[in-house]
C-alpha cells in the first residue's frame, strides 16, 4: 500500500524518519532480517529530497528483495 503524508516543511524530516522506522520495525517484529539502502542523489527522481529502500531477506530465494521505500518530496 502507499501512504502519502502532507506536513509542513519543519515536520517533514521527522515524519520521514518515523515512517522509515515503522517499515523496518514491522519486519523486525516478525523476526525477518531487513536492511536499509539510502538512495544516492543521482538515483532520486526529480521531486525527491531523499529516499531509502527497505529490503527483507527471503530464505527461499536466498537474497534480499525490496519490501518498501520511504521518500521525502519536500515542496
């Protein structure tokens, strides 16, 4: 699912961190190994200020795969 929050500029970084942590903790609460990958500025779309992907480990596939991402679009 997709969640979009509209917040004032002074709140946007704090909400980005909250949503990113919620995503990571959801998988950790189920004992699923996760890793976070910060996207470099060259990989960001035009509107994104910062972004990170969350990947979970799949024992069957023996690799990590993307299960979520968080972005801050600013204005």
